[in-house]
């Protein structure tokens, strides 16, 4: 498996603000990679460095096999970028902008352009200043998705879209991936990342906290367990078990959370007391995310 | 009137944002008026010495077209002749900048939407902007009157000077408030407000130079700048015109608030049109020219009109006594060697060159607006290299300014052909004179490029630099500044063409400075973050 994007130990400061403090990111070719983090965690900065718009203070970067700062122009022809806050020219129509950006990227697929306009239900004759935020994003998305490129870099592209358009967006991105394209999708909409992404990187304060497939990440997180038992159990009975927390026991009713990797050990022990009912909920991405941010300090020295 | 809640906090916020702009502009205007008045008084210690040049000034339509008529045969009038009208135009510009900044610009960028959702009345932003503009105008006028009295000018006349500025400045507060309601863009507001200012200036110029019995003289009375001029400080001192100014101010404000009540937030009164579904733009250069199209057309129209006015006035100038005193005075007032007509052309062309430089700077500083507006990022994340994108802005700026000066020279030459009888020679002389100013114009473009490349946050300083260049050229001698200081302005090194000698060496040095600045700016841009914070 080759990587379209490889970032190792990226640092970037703006004056006294540290935006990135040793960020790693690897996006495999042909995958949709979710890039998740709260506001101000450094997603946009990472993307701008990847686009050669900003210069890294230190770190190694490779984008489509090239150096994003040095080879910016040639690399840019092979990718489409949708910024988080799409700004359009007030007196150019949406259609003009789509055509211009397509030509500047080196080609537009006419059929896809027409198809995307229809699916996103976008009126291309309106002037830039009359579009709402969601419609400005649609203009940029149509331009990006109908250009002939191998990589999409999307910075929170759906924050202004309604649920219907969000679904259109997800389908279009999946189709792009299925056609062999690679996608870096920065987002803070967990549901979107959960439904779209093959792999996810979670960042916080300019550094990674987790990277992996959703399954791998789930494995690291806690599962909620609610069990009804046949015999009484006390908290002391379960004291020896590693990875169990939030334990609440009343007679035969038990609630707790457990590290997903240790779920088996817990169930085995509970089996000794006879399990009559059991519900276990795997962590949603939201819980995963919140868990990462609940503790003030991330693992590892600062 | 309801919908005004929150005006005071908004006013405080706006005043905070303009805490440098307004005081610096006010002090600069006071300094120029009082300083040049003092220097003139020192130049002509007694009234008799002043009278001879005054008579000729009174009769010179070319100077009247630029600076307005002189109010009386007094030393005080001579001392303020150049600054009353031109200073008022700058005051109008200040009023326009302040009002536009806190109304349409805010609205276009969506910040008013944010405020509008809070406990802020619908009318509060416009009210706050108008109040701030009004305070800026009143304070500047008051300080200027005080400054004029302080350097020993007539008290009543100085108060009348303040009144004249209030009349003109407040009218532009009102004009801008209305203009901000008409279109959806800050650029559209600029078009209406500045267009009205240019029109007012031209109307009074035509009225001032018309024959005494011509109905054209009424034009001055139709122009708000004409009302200010007719206050005639140090002459008739017509204080009653303040009532006309205040009436216009009140009427315009009522209109602005009525228009505002009839439109939605973010929209304009004039409908916005739809555009084509397909586009034919295919390059960053095409995009840049397309975005600047309206501005460019406006400037070229203005320069054609200017060329026509300047060219046709030359006949009047020549019929005017060619006395040595006049020539001497004209030279002191700016301009160079040669015949009176040549001096007149040289003066006008140099003023036009400063205006052309303003276009050049606006074309280059667009890059910063594109950058902070987030649109540069969109273009530069495609296959467009930064160097090319920036280079195109600079080259279009240089080409457009060259085009303006050629346009001015050709039109003025055609109009002047009636006087000289040799069209080709007239056009050639005046076009050459226009082109000879380009090195200085391009230095201004270079300054803007350097700022954008190396200190993007201070790109706007290019405007301050241009104003400083202009002030040094116009008032440097009058203020008695040493040559080294006046020489900081590239415009000070321009040859007095037509009529004078072309200084090739100086031109080469200026062009080299311009090119060096551009190269430095582009190199800086290549190294820096985009957008820079
Ligand atoms: N141009 C800039 N100048 C100064 N600080 C910046 C700039 N861009 C981003 N930052 C700062 O860097 C940090 C990361 O921001 P950003 O990358 O925009 O985060 P995200 O996209 O994840 O919300 C924030 O603290 C932000 O304030
Ligand atoms: Mg962001």
C-alpha cells in the first residue's frame, strides 16, 4: 500500500502560538482518511502546510511523492482543495468559478460537472455574493469533484450543508474513492467521519492522539456493559480485574465500562456468577472522541 | 426613531478601530493648512508684496480649476489658496472611508450579521458610522480653524474656513451613508461615493472657469464642494451656507435611513443580476483583469474627461498675461520652467500622475484583500504559482498606469491641437510628458509590492506613503522643507515636461528603484505564509 500523504513530526508556530507540535499523518492511496480534532487543534494549518501555502518550521512532508513547498504548482494540478470557509468573488457567478477552478487545475470532466450540479441542486447563474454559506461550499465541492484529480483535500467541507446535501456529499466522496481517488477529510462531524472514513487520525493541540481504522480505535476505547446476574456480586469480587471502571453494583445488577480489549476477561469472570441479561455498547466515535479530550493531558511528555 | 439600541457601544468599537486613522488624518490636514499658510506669510511679509501675484492668480482659470477661486485680495487668502479646496477633498475622503468601513464593508464581510443577532438595533450600525464620521469632520474642521488662527490668520476668516470644511465634509458623510445602501458591495459604495466626489469637483471646476455671464457658473452652486468654496473664507465669509450644508446632510441621512429600512441585511437597494452558467475565464491573469474591469473602465473614463478639461483650458491659460511675476509665482506653486502653458500642463500632468499611482496601488493591494478574504488561497491551491499571480498584479498595475498617462496625453493633445494647430506635435509632446511621470508612478507600485511581500499586515501603509509623496510635492516647498526631505518623494524628481528637459539618468534610477522593490516584494511573498496572520 502506498501513501499519498506522509507527514512526520511536523512543527509550526505563529509567533507565540504553537499550532503544530510534532504532528504525524499518513494517508494511504485509495482511502478516505478522516482528520478529526476540535477547533483550533491545527487541522487547517496542517492542510495549508500540505498545500505549500504555509511553510513548516520543521518536519518531513511528502505529498503525492513530492515536496509540497518546492513542487507546489505541479502537485496542485493533481489535487482539489476545498477550504473550510469558502470565499467566492462577489460578482462572478458560481458557474464561472467552477469553470475557472477546473481550468486552473488542468481540466474539468464535463459530464461530472453537469451531474454534480444536478445532484447538489446548485444554481450556477447566481453571483458569488448572493450564495449562502452552504451554497458557496457547494460551488467549491462541485468544482473539486468534477476536476480531473487524484487527491481531494477537504477542510470541514460540510459545515453549511443540510442533511440532504450531506448525503449527496457522502455518496460523491465514496464514488471518488471507489474510482481510485484518495481523500483527506478534515471534520468535526463525527457521524460523517464514522460513515465515510477508512482510517481516522485524531489530533489535539497540534499533535496526534490516535490513528487507525475505526475498529482499531474502538478497540482502544471503553465499552459500556450492563449485566443482570443470577448470583449476588460485590465490588470486591471484581477488584482484581484490569481495565474496568465506573463500576456500580446493586445485588445482581452490574454496570461498568471496560477497555474494549479486556471485554473478554470481564465476561469470563461474570460468567462465574451466571449471566441472565447482558447489553454491551461498543463506543461510538463520539464517546471515543470525548474520551480523548476528557483528560487534560495527553499521554506522553509535552 | 427605534432600532438604535446599541449605537453607543458600536460607536465606541468603531472609534477604537479608527483610533489611528482619524487623529493622524486630522493632524495631517491641520498641519498642511497651518504650515503652508505660515510659510506663505513668511514669503510675503507685507500685503503690498502679495498683491501683484494675487491679481494674476485671480485671473488664472487653470489654477482656479484645480484649487478654486481666490476669495479676496488678501495675504490670508493667498496663504490658504491651495489648501482650502484640496484639503476639503481629503476631508471628504476621510468621511467616506470612516462611514463606508463601518457600514457596507462590515455588512459585506458578514460581521454585521453577527452583531445584528445580538442586542443591537437595526439602525444602530449606520447611526454609529454616521456619528463617527460626523465627529471626525467636526473635530478636523475645528482644529484647522484653531490652527489657522494660531499662525496669525484672520479670526473670522479662519472660522469661515472651518465652516466651509464642515459643509463639504458633512455632506460626504451623508453621501456615503446613502451610497452604502445602494449596492451589495463595498466596491459599489466606493463607486457611488467617490464618483459623486469626482463629479462635484468637476462641476465646480467648470463653474469656476466659466465666463462671468455664462449659465455654466451655476454648476458651482449645484456642487456641494461649490457650497464650501462659496463660503469664501477670508473674503465674503458667507456663514449662512452652513445652513445649506446642514440641510443637505440631514436630507441625505434621512434618505439613507429610509433606504436602509427598505432593504434586507446584506442586500442593496439596486437589484443584483444573475450571471452566466458557464465561464470563459481560464487563467489567473484573466481573473485579475475581470475583477478589476469596472475599476479600470472608471479610471480610464475619468482620465479621458481630465485630459479633455486640461487640454481645453490651455487656450484660456495662454490668453492670460504672460508676466514674469506670474511665471515666478506659478513656479513657486509647483511646476517648472518653460512657457505658462507648459507649466500649466506639467502641473496638471504631475497631479494626474499621483492619481494614476493611486490606481496602481489599488491594483497591487487587491492581492492583500484577496488574501485576507480567503480567495487567494483558492487560486493558489490550483496550478497557479505565487510568483506568477503576484507578478500579474504588478504588471497589470504598471500597464494600466501607463495606459492612463498615455490616454491623458493623447486626449489633452487632441484638445490642445486647436490652439497649436499641429495635432501630431501636441499629442506627441503631451503623451511624452505623461509617460515621463511613469518612473515615479511605478515606484509607488513597488512600495505597495514590497509591503505586501514582506509586511503584509502593513500593505495599507502604501496609501499613507502615496499621500506623503503627494503632500511633499504639493506643499514641501511651501512648508520650506529641506530638499532632502522633499526629495524623498519620487514625484519630486520628475522632469518639468512639456517644455523642460528629460532627465534620463533620474528616470533610470527611479525605474531601478521600482523594479528592485517589486523583486524584493515577490521574493518576500515566495518565502512567507499565506494567509499571513
Ligand atoms: N495565520 C495564523 N496566524 C496566527 N495563528 C494562527 C494562524 N492560523 C492558525 N493559527 C492558530 O493556530 C492554531 C490552529 O489553528 P487551525 O489550524 O486553524 O485549527 P483547526 O483548523 O483545527 O480549527 C489555532 O490556535 C489558531 O489560532
Ligand atoms: Mg479549521
